[in-house]
C-alpha cells in the first residue's frame, strides 16, 4: 500500500513538472521563434552569409554595368551624356572644324606650328620628324606656255639647298646636277604631279628635311617661286604665285618681297618706286607695307622706264632700276643689316 502511494506521488510530481515546463516554454515563445526576430537573426538564416551580398543581387554582379539604369559603359553616347558633351568651339584632339590641328586644316595658310591640344605630328616623307612641316600652298594661276606645273627656288639662307619631290615614287631630286648656293636663283623644274609634296634639304644631308610642304596643289602651266630665308638659326619660306606676263607690252609688272630681317624683324615699311634717271618712267608708285612677317606685296603695273627704289625706313641704299615693258619682276630684299636688293626677272624665269 505504502509502495503504491509512493509510486502515485512520484507520478504526480512528474506530471506537475512536465506541465510546469510546458508553461515556461509557451511563455518564452512570445517575440522569439514565432515573433519578428532581432537584429542578430541574420546569422540564423541558413545558407546566407551576412557579409556576402552575392546572394541578394538577383543575378547581377557588381561589375555588370548593364545593371546601372540608363548607362551603358560600352555606349559612347551614354558616356558623353554622363561626362558632358564636347564644346562646339575651341580646341579638340585629332580634328577641328576651325583653328589649328595635327594632320590638316579647312583653309588658310599654316606654318607648321599648332596650338592647343594636339596629337603627334605627322611623319615627314623623306626625312626625320621635326617641327618643320608646312601645310603647303595652292597655285591656280596659269602663266606658262607649257603644260607642266613648274617651281623655282631663291636661296636667301646660309645653306646650300635642293628640293625633293616626295609625292612621287621614287622620290625625285628636282635641281640636278647643281645645288642652289646662298644668294642664288635656281632654274625651273617640272613637278611630276599636280597634287604633291616637297622637302627642302641641305645638299650635304638630303635625308634630313629642313622644311617640308604637304598637300601642294598646283594647276597646269603655273609657276611657283619658293624663297628660303633664314633669321638666326630659324629657316622659313615664302611661297610666291609667280606671273610672267603683263596686261600691256608698254607696262612693267613689279612686286616686293622681304626675305631678310633688314636689321629688325619688327619694322613695317613702305617701299617706293620714284620716277628717276635718264629714262624716267613718269609716275611714282608706293607698295603696300611689308615686314619680315608680312613679307610680300601684290604685283603692281607701271610704265616702263627708270625708277629709284627707296625704303621709308632707310634700310637700303637708294638705287635706280631700269624696268622693261612687257616684263614681270620680283624685287627681293635680303640681309640682316648689310642689306641687298635682288631683282628677279619672272618672265625670263618662266622661259627657262
């Protein structure tokens, strides 16, 4: 009997303990297993590391730019929209519709120098790459009785020169056998092509271009005279569209070219032809102002006869010139203090 009661008491105690445990468990569940959870519950999410976002990107990796709305990094138009469109004016790399660029211009005269941001200089055919490339020139004024386009060179530098036509294959040395010594005028030479390029070289080193012309365009029956000049160590050129006939056989046609510094490159002066001598021409004529940087005047016509050449800056000795009717002249002023006047007979040059 005693054993049976002890057994019942033990059972009752076990049941009560079990019921009490259940109550404690139910009360602990509020806000826990079935609630919203706490901040640290991410550690309990099975299969996802809280420090790894790859499982939250829905198939788009961090390096996939197509996942960036409105911008495709491979689309240049989208790139421009993000960084700002380039300005329609000003300097751009590679090309421009106005101003100075590497490789060409839309018009005007260039001297081999560029401004602003540029790419590397174009190679010089027949010589090394230097800052000596000149865009070129155009001569559309026929004056010769022969079909070929021709050129000549007056050398106002201190070096002995020659010219290579680099726009042909093989390249051709134009003035052979004689090079052009300082102070000399070359013969005339035919160009092989109407669109070509040239290199002016020192005759002792023809592989090194002193100056190069690119994109030369010369019409048939034209004559171009290239004046090569020097100021200190700088070589430059003046390209002259040359004429050989006058409008009337009783008239002479004359222009002025300043090939030297004449002692000061900054001086702007007016040259005059004043009727003088035993056979005076009968009129006085003033040319437009010239300087070292603005070095040539237009041709002007005047009656044949004798004229005294004068410079209103008094840089040359006055001298009397005899000008023949029906003849065209280019008067070249050379020197850097000890100055000289050279008279070129353009009509005769065209007949060479």
